[in-house]
C-alpha cells in the first residue's frame, strides 16, 4: 500500500540542496528579466503580449528586440539546467496550473505526451492516480503546500510499484510575491530500501522473520503503559523447546533451523492479529497476548487455554528435510502489571515460570507466582555461594563405611557435604543440581576423585592390616561425558600411586542408556586399568538386562527407597528379591544402601545381599575418623579368622 510520509522538518541530501540553490538563482534571474519584459509589454499591442508556449515555458519574445537575446540566453540556460539535473522538477502556480517541468520529471512519473495540461485538476489526477493508491492524499498535500506558501517542505512518496521518491518543495517568488511552488523529485528507492533493511534487521529475527528481543521489549513497554493507564491486564508467555539441543546436535544446524522456522509459523497461526510472537534466540520464543479488560480469574483461564493450545500445536510432528521430528514445549506465563515491574521484569518472571515447567516434567504450563521469585533469588544466591565455597574449601568429603554381613568393613563411599558459613550443613541433594547447572560439577567431581586416590594410597601404605578397603566415588553425567575422562582417572591413579583395583566408580542407570557403545568403550578402557564399576540407585532409572549383560559391571546398589519399604510393602519385597537373584546370576555384588534398622539388615542378609551401607552401621565420617574406625573395627586378624570380603575375587 502506498503512503505519503510527511517529514517537513527533515533534512535534505547535500547534492540535492546544491542543485536547488543553483536552480533558484537561475530562476531569480529569469524572474527579474520576465518582470521587466511584462511591464513593458503592458503598453504593447495585444498581438505582441507574452504567451505561454506549448512546452510550458516562459515567452520567448517581447516587444523590445534589445532584450530578446538576453532573454533567450537565460531561458536556454534554465532549460539546460533543468534537463541536466538528476531530479525531476515541477513548478505549479497558486491555482495548480503547470508552469514548467523538466524531462526527468516526465521520465520519473511516466507522463504520457497526450496528457492535456490545461486541465489542471485532471492533469494531477491523471499522472498520480495510476502510480499511487492514495493519489488524493498526495494532491491534498500539494494544496496544503500551496496554501502555506512560505514553508519549505520535504516528503517521502511511496508508489504501488515499490518505488520511493524524496520530494522537496519551496515557494517561487516574483518581486517578493509568491506566485507558485517548485517541487523536486528524486528516486531514493535503493537508499530507502537499504535503510529499511537495516532497520528491519535491527528489530526482526533473520531466521524466522519474527520480532526480536528489541522489538518485543518495545511493544511490551507500550502494553504495560496502556494496561496501567486503562486498568487492563496482559500476559507474556515464555516458550522453550524441550530437547531441541538433541535434534540440533544429532541432525545438524540446518535441520534445527528449519524446525525453528516451522515452529515460528505455527506460533503465528495460534495468535490473533493483535498478539505478538517473537524469537529471543536459540529455541526460546515469546508470545505477547494483547491486554484485555477482564477479571483476573477469567483472564487467567483464557491465557491457560491459549497456552495449552500452543502446546498442542507445537507437539504435532514436523516434516523437515525427510525427517519426521517431534518436540514438546515448556511454557512459563507472567501476567502484568502487578507491582510496577518493568518489561525486563515481566520477561524474567515468565522465564522463571518456564523453568518450573521444565522441573515439573516438561511439556506443560506454569504461571509465575511471587514464591518463584524468592526461589530464583535463593538459587542465584546458592550459585554464587557455591562458587565461593570451592575457593574457601567449604565442601567437605565424608566417608560412609560399607560392611559385610559379619560387620567387617569392606570399603566406603565418598559423600560431599557443604558447610555453609550461615546456613550450616547443606546436603548434596540440594547443591549438586546447582553445581550441574552452573557447570562446576566436573571440577568438583575431579576433586573428589583425586582425594579418593590419595586416600587409597594412604590406606595401602599405612593401613594394610585392615585388608583391601575399597573406595567408591559417584561420577556425574557431565564428568563421565568428558572426552578425557578415562585419561583423568588414569592420571589421578598414577600421580597418587593408588591401586586401581580398589577404586569403584558409581554410575547411574540413565547415564548408561545414552550412546551405549560410547559408554561401553570408555568403561572398557578404565577396566583395563583395573577400576571397578557400580550401578548406583538401581531400579529407579532405566533398568535393562541388555546393558547389564553388555557392560563391564562389578556391582549394583539397591536404592534406599526399596530398602526402606521392604518391611511394609510386599511388592517391594518381590522387586528386591528379583534384583538380588538377577545380580547373583550375572556374578555381580549387591550393595544395599540406606539400611536403617536390624529388620532391614536381617531381611537382606537372608536373601543373599553381600554388602550393607547405612546409618545403622555407621554414619559418614571425616577422613581422620574413618581411618580410626577401620583401625579399631577391621584388624587383619579378624579378617583371617572371620570371613572373606565380598569384594575379594573380583
């Protein structure tokens, strides 16, 4: 659609200004000459009076032959100047009559030769109507400029064929009297398109053509102002695709980009014209729902319906370059305005709610609550404190002994505890997920692994009479996925002089099902060193006979949730018995963790469990206390006269 952008106070390009000044000076000379000629012509006979010729120029003759050469020279100079300029020039009198124009004007506006210039109104309509959808607006603008005769104006004209003209107009005067106006037109299509492209790229996402963060925040600020002014309520939905990284990393970025483009189109289809869909970057999108004047409960219900509509639309399969892909979405919702929050605050609140949706299992919607803000602030504080805890050595490693059914100490598991300066003791279930989130879990795990190797060396050198004590270390997914993980373990073992056959690495089931071949290759490399492997929390993740048969495992640990229920739940009894029987058939040691009373201990012992760990037997100890404990309770003589370690022979 064409438009007329009025920018009366705008500037003009230097070269155009220069040409107009030259043209103005030439027209001043011509005005003076014509004024003198006209005054003399008043006394001349009627047949000798000046007439406007067919080409729209001033008269070429006068009654005084002496002035004719000078007049001709000036007119010739004017015509040459007009026709040599790169701009189209048009001069109208105060009654919309065409006084003069140059050849560039005819070319720019594509004016037919047959056009009757005598028909003033018709002439303007005829050459503007085919080019401009709103030619009447342009003609009205010309009338306004002729009325406000003293103003210098500048306009941007847009045409139906996509061209863009810059127009500048200033009054024409004869002896101080305004007799019309001069317009210059320049085709600035390429310059304006380049400028508009830069502006578009600054406010729109190049991949999806959706508004970007900058434009989103601008619209959100405007909506916040309207909501406060008119007592309305709006909603912002923060979307994050679930497991998009897997698709992107597996199939490549071109596939991922094509998927994002389809997601953008589906979001657009889900919205009303007054709503906004934006892409922040990566797989994060935002929907800004237009404000409404409605009760909070009713509006919340409407937003919930809209959010679930989006969930359903994005969950449909995608056909991308020969692939049939599936992805779900987690959505966080923030309603506004509330307590004078800014646009950034609204966005952050929706982002916080989105992460609660992730934690709730993904593919769901969560509305922001004030309590979430407190949780987010606490999480941020914990992240900062945890980084400082590494520097201040606030993270302590404790050792919880493992016993056989005769009470002999077989080994111990390394357990982390955080001695916070103000909060006191923080358990790993609270800070380990934070360490994974901020990316320090690998360095933290390596510190524990190195400490375990140092203790193994000390046990071998100073506590040989206690027997072959094994130490277990929990390995995180991020740590295990490091390309040099096997080299790191080998380095710690060699540098500390530890016996690799006394080191057990505890992995979770979910770590084993991701790229099983790669996992097995890494485990085989470590098995060559003599390192043992244990499946931690067995039965709570992806339990499969397939990986139990293929992987070089040494033991499985029955999760404490099963151990604590074996006295009261018959189904749990069946599960535990099946685990012990299966492990026995596969030649794996069984460790029961979380043994808290003698009834649990007796039950497990009778079913053939080899090793026990829990507060009933011993609570976690620091290194000094652990060494003292094994010295007192696990002498070499008792091992010889008592029983064999459950680990011996493996």
